[in-house]
């Protein structure tokens, strides 16, 4: 009731939105390696669909959500999250975009192993 006594004021918290990249408005504008900001529009066990501002959501497969093993995407992200993603694959003919949330190097593990694309290996350091 106290909020209704203050006309013209919106008591809701600020709503954060993703900042889409300028010049990226169509799937044809996407290039592999491009880093974008987007909003999670749907989360399923197999991955997450991200709105990156090109009229077609991109897919982050569950294996690309984090540097750790993820069984269910809902363990890591939720609908409405704003995330940074890297474009890994673009298929303009089928209107499909592959994305990854793995932007940097995998963190070193306590046992001296680290994850890389070719499999597990011992770090030299």
C-alpha cells in the first residue's frame, strides 16, 4: 500500500537486458569466433537457447556451458540470464547457430590436469 501512495514511481527492480552487438542483425552477420552477449530464452537438459539478436536463437550444447562436466543445463543457467557466448558454428541455410559459453582457458585442476579440446593432459608447470 505504501508504494501506491507514490504515484509515478515504479517499485519493481531494474530490468537488465543484453546489449546486442551493432552490425549483427542477421544470421549472415555471424562469424565463427565472434563474442556476443545474449539472453537465455529457454533451458533444457541438452543445452540452452540464447537470443543473440539475429531473429533466430543460438544453441549452447550442454557440453559447452562450462569447463566442468554438466549433466543438466539447468544446473548452470536459468531462463532470463544474460551471458557472453562465442559463436562456434553458423549454418545460415538451416538457420542454426552453435554457441559456447567457454570463453577462456579451462581452469587448472588440483590434480595437475586440465581440459583441452584434444582430451585430458598433464600440465607442464
